[in-house]
C-alpha cells in the first residue's frame, strides 16, 4: 500500500573504525577526511538536506566527537571572521550547522550495518526513512535520493539504489537480481546477496549506499542473524523484505547512472578528491599541472 507521509528523516551510519585509512584515522573519524575542502560527511548531509531530509540521525561511536563539533556552531571562529569582514569563509564555516537538525546515537558495539540501522529504531519510529552511507558520494548535479523517495511513495515498500559495475567488482558490494516493472523506470528486486563470489553473483548490479526504507525493516533486523563477515547485514534484512508481499514488504530499486565517488578506500578516495578538485574554479591551476604531471609519469 503506498505510503504518503512525507519523508523527513535520514540515518547516516558513521561508527566505522576507518581502519583502511590508518594512521590518519587513529584520532580522527574517517568521515572527517577532507574531500577537497569539505569533510566527506558534509557532502552526505548536504545531499540529504537537498532531498528535504533535514532531520538527520548519525550513528556514531567512540572517537567520533569531531563529527558533533563539525556540525555545531563555533562562535569564537565566527566572530574572528566577522571582525575581519571575511564573509566567504564565514559562510563556509556556518554552512554545516544550517543543513538540518542533527541527532546522534552511539552504536556501542559495532556489529555491522544492519545493527547500525537498528540503532535508529526509536528515533525513526513508524515512518519511512532514508539511509545514506558516508563512503559513497553522489554528485550534487545528479538526482538519486529524490527519485528514490518518489519510488518509495509510489510503491510503499523499501527502495534501494543500484549501479552497474564491472562483473569482477561485484564481490565488494551487495548484489541484486531484478525484474522490470511495466511502464516504470524503476525495477523490482527479487533477490539480494551480500558480497557474492564473482561466479555466484546473480547480476552485475551493485547496491550503492542510498536506501529509502519502510520501518518494517526494524522488525526484520531484530531477527537477522549475523551474515557475511559475522556482521548483521542490512542486505540480508532487505532480502527478507523483498520476498514479503505483506504490509511494508517489497523492495524496488532505482538504477543510478550518474556520478558516484567512492571514498571508502585510499585509491578511490584520491580519485574522488582529484575528480572533484579539477572542476573547481578556485583550483583552476590544478588541471594544467595535472596534465604536465601525468605526461611526465
Ligand atoms: C555496504 C553494504 C553493501 C553495499 C555497500 C555500498 O558495504 O553492506 O551491500 O554494496 O555498502 O557502498 P560496505 O562497503 O560497508 O562493506
């Protein structure tokens, strides 16, 4: 049955230890790594705000205090910039605390993405909500979350985002078996597998880090046993919902063909930073330098 209540809540899991970026992440959350001059997490919160989700719940953990500080005001810094008349930097400093109401809950025991989402149960209540994973950045010029919200409202169940990847990369992602829906540009999800071996993958459609979920997912997550990697997997809960034809069941997917930047490992992170930096007018010197640099490699 289609849900018509407006979706306002976004859940952003940010409790991961960031081990791939050690030692940089020894005392700093990986979500604070700068992508050009904004921490990665700010792109994600801005994306949520743009889709009308201004009630954000971050699932954090130990050593994540910098996240709360970043989305807070800094009166002393603001006063200094104001006194100097540096309005450009003042606006940059203030932007992160105008994106929405940000709430925090700690995961305590990192038992996987499914468990992180379950930590949002009380905050979310009985309404559909979005989940945005901080390692995936979606280019602000491309539309994804808004489209997923529309599909959730039309179908009433849960909605995931898929992207075609090279078949040999599928073992790094959740993977979906889908079928088309007559007259629609979204698809129906029949089956989901978390990080399948290449030869067992039902397709090359990878789950990317955006979800719009029916609250029925919480009851399923409470019953979900640890899966791949010994962790409670969101993919496994969605696999159960995909087969459920009752209230809150059913999973559809939007196949995203826009620009996505992965900041989850060092190589992808560096590519993301360079890709976004070369487009910036204030860094116009980067492109010619990069060409010379690459030519000399
Ligand atoms: C998580 C999900 C996986 C999804 C991926 C997208 O995995 O479990 O299904 O494909 O995010 O980034 P992680 O990358 O956190 O291991």
